[in-house]
């Protein structure tokens, strides 16, 4: 994912969390729509209390892996509501589907959310991929090439409407005449823009084989991600020796299996996707994610090396849990981003991981 935010360009490590929204059936065990919403709000507020930098939502309307008649709270109404139940944490979308809203209306929505949140919006936008939703809601599902072209025009339109008194635009996909967008966003020069990327669907053959190989590794990593989260959740209840054993298991995954996977993947997959997308470095955001994962892995390794023989102290436990939660969050996000690229290469749909 590419970002225009200063923090991302500076290479600072920030921590965000998804709030439960229903897309991955995470609210299915709660009875009643109001109770589901109350749980979602409580977790968003707890993330703010814990010091997370940002809270994120998806922009989907059907459950995955298949529509299941379970609640999925809509992206932008959720953003507006959460902006009034929190005060500090930033608000992002991972990522908005460009096809679901006209860019002029999206400029108005995002500007309004930035104002009512006190300048806390991170705008996430992508070309869209979930064909089931397009068909179900009556949206046309253009080719990947056209969806990417529409995404490019949307970003140009929204930035113009955020920053200019009026916008007239004559593009291949969108045309505007003297469009106004008031109030303007609070943030200057404008809110950060996060652009979700993938590549055009590639032909069957080597690209498909490579994508399928790494998708299978992602499936094999799913239990490891669950273990990582489980260890973080249970760490304070473990005895010293038990904690050291569990942490060593996590270390083997983070220090041996995962780096080998990431190195091979960057060498094999990224050139293929980059060649389909074009541009100087269209996969740079995934490469930056590798750097952040490696950085957190080194911090984890150092914390382990510094542990006393009798086991971690309360301060050690706090530091370890923070790093493990950070790794779990960024790995889930990173794997989901890569799954989108694999889907274009192999003509399949992304597989939820973690």
C-alpha cells in the first residue's frame, strides 16, 4: 500500500488496529445488531485507551468467504459514528472501494469526516476487487485496467476538491463542472492518502504457479499467526518456564520461517506484479512492510535475549506483548495486501488470513 503521509515516508513505525465490523464474521457470536455495534464501539475505544495510533475499517458490504446474512457495518457511516465516540485515535479505511461512490461525493464525505473528527482522517482508497459485492449491489464490474484508471482519476478529483474552491475535471471515466466541496478538510495541506495496490490479472502459467505457491504458504502460516496472538493474550498468566517455551516457538517462526518466506516472495512475486502495474516502484509499500516486520522481529529477538533465566518480569511482559500485538496486526494487514496481488495473478479471490 502506497501512502502520501509524512509519517510513512519518514519511516516511523506506527500501530493501528482493525475494529470489528462484521466482514470476517467476527461479530457472529453476538446476538442482536445493537449489541454487535456496542461491542465494535467498545473495542475502538479500548484501542484508543491502549495508545494505538489508528483504528481501521474495511469497505465491504457482504461477509467473506461468502455472504452469510451476518451484520457488516458500512464503512463511512461507521467512521462518522466512531469519530464521535473517540477523541485522539486516527481513523482509516483499509481500503475504500472506489467503485462504490462517485469521486465528487467521496470528496464531500471524506472532508466532512475530517472536520467532525477534528482532523483525524486517513483516507484509504483502492480499485476494488470483490466481484460478489459488485454484482449483489448492482455495480458494474469493469476490467482491472479500467478500475485502476478510475482509481487514478478519483485521487486527482478528491485532492482537487479538497484544496481548490471549484473543480472542473474532464477525464476518461469522470467529468465534473465547477464542483464545490465545503467545508474543506481540517488537515493541511490535506488528509493523508493511502492507496491500496495490486496488479492486473495475469495470464495463466508461471505467474499463477508463483501466486498459488505463496498463497499456500500463507494458509500454512495462519496457525502461526493465531499462535502469536494467543501467546500475547496469555503471556501474563504463564509461569516463567512456560512463557520462555512459548516465546521460543514464536521466535522460530519470526526469525527463521517468516524471513525466508518474505525474501523468496519479494524476489519471485514482486517483479511480476510490478511489471503488470508499471511505475518506478509500484510494490514499494510491500517492501516497506517487510522492513517494518523485520524491525519488530529484531526488537522481539533482543527482548528475548535480555530475559533473565527465571522468566520475564512484569515490565518484560508488557514490552513483549506490545511487540507481539504489533507484529500480529502488521502481518495480518500485509498478508491481506499480498493476497490481493495473488488474486490478480491467479484469477482467484483473496483468502482471509489470521
